C-alpha cells in the first residue's frame, strides 16, 4: 500500500494545518497539500496527505474515513496515480466546416 492518501469532501473552511493535525493522530505526516483554485485561491474541497509509512497510511484510512471534520464526513483512501491528460490545444469545437449552405 502506498503512503499517499486522497482526502475528499472537505469543508471549504478546512486548512492544511487542520488536516495535518488530524492526520498526525495516526502517525507522522510527510506532506499535506490542500488543493486550491488557481484563480481564487479558495479550497477545492480535497487534499493529498502523505504519511511516513504504509502502516500509518492504513491506520489513517481505517480511523479517519467517514469521520466528521468541520461538519462533513471525510473520504479518505489511497491516492491513485495521476493520469496524463491531453493539454488543450488548437481552437474550435472539434474542427468541422462552416455554416448553413443554401441550395439554388
């Protein structure tokens, strides 16, 4: 089991400090990354927490999944590897021709 965890269903008021403190009850936290909107800087409602060992990560999942945090039940599970997604490029809406053509 990996030690990187996905934490979802977070209140928009939850801070990285709050998360770190919550997860430290299960072991040593290597990193805590609250995901924010790049334009507004506000939380997007999920985070990634990395524990020091797989055993600590398993303990965090068993103890914190569905636990109430700021009035919301947390979703805590093993983080999946990030998928490569194609970058936006080119314009238009999938190519295609012009507008209406009337027949004579």
